[in-house]
C-alpha cells in the first residue's frame, strides 16, 4: 500500500471559545453566521455548540475546537488536539509568524502590517 503526505497549504483558522468575549471573530465566520452556513446552538446552559453546514452534512464544534476555512472557502471544525498535530502558525519574514513586531526603537509591540497571523 502506498503512503501519502498532505501538501503544505495555508488555511485560515481560529480557536472557538463559545464565549461572548471571543477575541477573534474573523470576518469569514461572521459572514457564515449571517448567511446561515454556521449557527450557534445553546440549550440555555454553558453547553454551546457551533454547527457548520458542510457538503458532508452538519458538523458540530465544541468549545476549544478550531474552526478552519479551507483553500476553497469551505468551513469546518477540527478538534484541538488534531489541529495542533496537523497545523503550525505561519507568517511573514517581518514578524517571523508571531503576528506582532517591535516598533523601530523596541519600546512596544504592534500588529504586523504585512500578514494576518
């Protein structure tokens, strides 16, 4: 049997906390919620789920799962442990993948203007 390796592709993703204070809501997830591709389900308890409509059917994300936007714009959840084994952060030469850089005199950090990490 032959073995295969995933091609190195860059995806967009964020860790979903399920909180109102979610610090990172990329525009693509906001748009997916607005158009009904993604819904938030709650039974009035702390058990909040993010439900994503995919070509394979509905997929459910729990708090702490990553939400991925693939190379063709498809959205799907991924368990944190699988995500962390499969993906690593990427970035530009300016910030070395950290998304933040020092100012010119090294006094404070600011968001990297060259990438979207």
